[in-house]
């Protein structure tokens, strides 16, 4: 039959009688290749947050017949997509940047959390991610905001002396960057200098964290800080300056270079980096007599206590503004305890709660409660009032959270991610989720 059809005169379906058109249509369906014989279509591969080398996802068609979750299928798919390509729009903050920078101690901006302040916290938190990534991958920091230019790498050195083959005494701990995009400078109302510090990552840094005895600062009789933090901040390396010297030298250079512009200095850090950020800001404000310093603010995530009450009072008297983001279940924010010598926290607290997140298990382990990405996830979802609500319009992607804290993410969402065809492929992500300071 097929041979006779091929040798028969061609009939135009448009001019053929109705019976012939029906016959040709049926024959076409008969001769159409079976679906299973069709060449497989490649599964679209989407790389999420490529600048941070976050594991990509293999995305296939979801099972639309399943009940997705309390959130809609489209919302979940969006949260599991590359939101970095469609960031939340930034508003012009030129007229209110000083309030967002803490000139009034963030009065009226924390509860409920101001939308612009939320964006600022998330933006600076992503800078810390880049500091972690640069350390673990031994690369130059890939800044999450292209409006900024890196000006100096920062190193911390331990005073604990061990054989060189065990652990290097000096490690890259962060960087200094400055905004050099004129459009962004106009939007922010000033040129921003940012100092970024990661958390604990080496054995010697862990050892320094355990040196909880208070030591006096050289220029103060009553103000004291933790010995380990002070050691990492002030100890020089064999061929590199101390963190203290490097930061103050670079900031003075930048302030002098941009002396005819309106400037701000933002210091941000996670865990150990949060403690060092307070030491950095305190010293910079203390040197204001020598160099006219612009307003200095600290945004810290999961930071421990740094010093005693006299130190906290000195930080406040010098005008350093500190906004500490604290997870209610993060053990690191509770140490060193008061009984270790009268430790007290510094600045204003912004409290988040990992049990409020609909995505995290209520019994999430200590590593998750202290994880930087978990902090940023909670800041993005922080609701108003008593904080017992997770805002339904949270926008931050869940990809990094699931890839780093899959065991602490509710099984419902892990399963639904699989039902959406979302599977992690083999590629190394950021390992700081396992770090606990």
C-alpha cells in the first residue's frame, strides 16, 4: 500500500474531495513515527548564580497533577529558579541613606523591617558569600555587585605558632571594595566603601575562637575584648601586615582619594567576621582625629560577643552604628557568655527565627541555624510584628539553601523540588554551611 501511494499522482489536500482528505489524514497519522522512536530532546540546563559557581539544575516538566504545597507551583518554581537574573528592583535611597546606614540607630526601620533596609542587608550578605568563595576556591573575589571594584585583599594571622605544614598562620579573610559606578552612586546618594569579612575557616582560627579570656585594648584601661579576636586582628604575618594595619591603611587612602565626595563606610561580616567587623569599625572611628572618617556602619550576621560592657560603651560613644542580625536559635550569638568575664553585645539587634521559615525544619541543627545563607533566607522572609510570620512574597532563591542545607529543609519541599524535575548535578558549591564560626 505504501509503495502504491508513493507511485500515485500527488493530490493536493486542499483540492481533494472530503473523503480523500479524510483518507490522507488517517494515512498520515498511521505513517507518523512513534514517539519513542523520536530522538530525545535535550533537557534544558540552567546554571544558577554562575558567578558563585552554585550547582546548576536540570529542569524538566513538573507533574502538574500533584498538589504542590501550601505555595503555588509557579511560586515554588520561581523560588527554585535563577532570581539573580531578575533581581528585586532597587529604589532610589539618596534622600534616606543616612537613616538606612544607622544615623538614628535604625529607629522605625527594624520592626517591621524596612524594604530598602532588607535589600541592603541581603546585598551586603552576598558580599560575604563572595569572601567565603574566594577563600575556599583560592580565587579572586567575584563581587556580586558589579558597581563595586575590589581595592585590597585582607588577611588575618594567628599568634598561635604551629609547624608550617599543619596550617598556615595567615589566611585570606576578606577584602575592601568601593563603588565606582556613577549611576549607582547617584542612587545611593554617596560613594560607598565596603569592608567584607568571612567567618571561621581554618584550624588556627578555630583555636583562636576558643581563647575567650578578655584582654585590654592598648588605648583603654577598662575596655577589653576577646583574646582570640584581638590576636587575629592585630597579629602581622611573615610578609603581610596585620588585618588592623591593612584595613586602616586602605581606608585612609580611599578617604583621602575621594575626599571631595560624600562617602560612607560599611563593614559587614559573618560569625568570626562579624566580631572582627566591630573591631575594625571601632578602630576606624577611633582614628577620626587623624583622618576625617565618613559615617561607619556595621551589618553583622551571626556574630558572637566581642568584649565587655566598657568596650560596648566605647563603641557607642565613638558613634559606630552596629546592626546585628541574630537567629534566635544560633548558639554562636550566645558566646562567650557573661560569666566568662562580663561579655556584652554591641549595637542594635535584628532578630530572625529559623522555626518561622516554612522551608526549614523546626529542629534544624546548629550548623543550619548559623549558616550565612540561612540567615539571608530568614532576612528575606522576615515579616512584621512579632516576627511569627514568614512573608508570602519573599523573593530569594532557595537553590543555595537546598544545596547546602538539604537535610534541614522540610522534606515536603525537597520532594516537590524533585517533582519539579530539579536535581543537583555534581559540582562543588560553597562549603561554609558546615562551618560553625
